C-alpha cells in the first residue's frame, strides 16, 4: 500500500465530512487507505462516519487522548509505505497525494514533507514552514520583528521566510495539520511524544527527524485549505500557551531559557494591554447576496429558501468563473462553491485567486445538506444546515 491518511477528529463532524470527501477523491488513483480516529467526540462524528463512509476504518477512542497519542494509535493500524497526518478541518486537491508521493520518492534523505496551507479566505498560512524556535527566534515572533524585517536573516527565521511561499525547499519545522513521511521513519521516531504539551508535538517531531540527519521539506506545488480550529489572535492567553509549549521543547532538547521566559512574560503583559484598548470584536454582518457556483438550479432554489436572501447562480466559462456587472456592484456578498460541480482542486485555486476580495467563501460538499466555511483564520468557521 502506498499511503495511509490518518485523520484525528474531535467534535468537528461537518469539517470531518468535507475532509474525508476530499481525501476520497485524492486517493482514487492510489493504493491507499483512510483511517479516522475519533477522540471521544460528543457530536455525531462517529455516526456520520458509519452512515456515510461505512468502508473507511474508524477507531473510536473512549477518551480524549490528545493529538500525539491519538495519531500514534492510528498509525499502529496503518499499512501504507507513507503516512499522512491530516487535520479534519482541511480540504485536499485531487492530485495532492500523487504530487507529494512523487516528490518524496525523488529524495534519499527524506524526513517530513509539508505543503502550502491557506485559510478559509484563501490567504497563505505562514506556519506551513517554520524554523527551529530558539529563544531568539521565538523573541522575533513574540514582538512581530519577522513582519518588520522579512528579508533579514536575523529576524525572519520563525516562519522560514528565506523561502518564498511559492518555492519548494528545505525547512526545519512543519505543521501537524499536514505532514507526510515514511511510516518507517514515524515508527523509528516512536511517533509523536505523548508527553508533549499542546502545540509542541509537531515542532518536536520535526526536530527529532532533523536529529536523525533527515531533511524536512516544504512543498509548494500543492495547496491545502486549513480551516484553523484555534484562534491565532495575539492575547495574553495565547502568549502563555506559546511560552508553555516552547518551554517544553527547550527542556527536552536544550536547556530552559531565562531570556525566553522574561520575553514571553513581557509579551503576555503587552498583548493583555493591547486587548483592553481593542474593545469588543465587531459583530458579523450577514451577506446581502449569495452567489452559487453550480450547474444545479434546484440547489440555488433550496439555498434561497433557506437563507432568505437573494441567491444568484453562475457557472464556469472557459475554465474561469465570470461575475456579471450585477454581481460586481453588490457589497457584502458570499460565494458558495458547489463541489458536486467543481473539483476540489478548482475550489482551492479559486480560493487562492480570490483572496482579499469583497466576498466571503463557503463550500457545499458533495451530496451533503450543509454549507461550510470560515471568514477568518481566527475562528472555527460556520456551518449552515439546508
């Protein structure tokens, strides 16, 4: 078997359904398997899997065993030469794994491969590629120096900014939302460290691969949507988590840094003050118009009845989506992409080409009765049942 795709789920039933649908398409031409492991979700994730995907291996944990242990349990059941650790709040393209595996086989010193990740608005997620978070590198992250001096070798290491987002190359650290490696390597590393503090697991695994003199790679030739489940808003809570998981990493591989602890405490204080002056976040304003990209008029009618808003429909023309002048003049629009009509690769391409536009983006999954998406990388997203 070529690849085993491991999806660890916890209470994201709708995102899981979308993810599995996209992975099914992506492994059609491969000898591959999908293993879903559920960490004792309280929603109907497991029932959905049994009803909609009865042929996919489902492991039901009786407790929330955490990210490291959950993935380790699933990998023990895997049969693929390669494994992919994949978040349930992701969408892959039809050729993602074919491209990744071809790249993997071209390397003799392979560690872990990551890919280009974008959020639900189409914007690049910088954590797709990172450097080793030494105390100095962490300091540049805490105080945003990497943004001020993106070209400086001294300040740009946290997000491996020596490498452009559209450039494949060696990096140190990859993100656990999407990791591909040989199962043999994963087992040699004894998987994720089950003692890891939250968020440190992918950093630790990536670093341990480097210690074996393996090379980790960022691969830009395939893009995956990652609807991030945890807020990345910079506040005191975030900074305390950041400090704790890096302290775990330092204690394990280096030595505890008094410099980093001081900087992290200052950072937590700074962001708590900033938040006081920011006030409450603005309420979300519902779209004035919905635009369905589909060839199915019945779906448009159902959406309009459910959403109680004007819902227009358009299709692809010569491979491109063309908005009429009527659409262009509308403000606060939401575009719904029907994956019964569009491929996941087309959807991902549309996200990338239309980032930072005047409309938000949602997906209608294949043969499903809901639309799903996120207007920001700082929230869990939105699901509307039809």
